C-alpha cells in the first residue's frame, strides 16, 4: 500500500543568521544566549515551584518571550526542541 510510511519531516523552523558572525561580538552571542536561557529557565521553574505566578512567573515568561528571537537565532535547532 503506497503512502504507509512515516510522514515527511517538516523543514527546520528557522535558519541561523549569518550576519551575527560579522558583528564585533559575534563569537560571544552563543554563550550569552545560553547563559540568558539558563537563567530564565531556572527562575521560571523556581517561580512555578513556589506557586508565584505573579510577579515571578509573569516576569520570567515575559523575559522568555522578549528574548527568544536573539536566543533562537544563536542556539541550534536541537537545543530549541529541548526547551519545548
């Protein structure tokens, strides 16, 4: 029976910004993004564990949503999938 195999994989969600490497601090972007993401994950999980959805949960959720574009472009796709 035709078409019984696994469905085709979707294309990657995003591409790396090649221009980031041309910045004077381009070599530091990946480390900075990783550090920021680790800080957000720790503090957001702490806010959830303490049932502090306001102001802690709101603050770190907003921080995550506003910092995701720079973080997303520096981290590989496998790291982004682990976040989700």
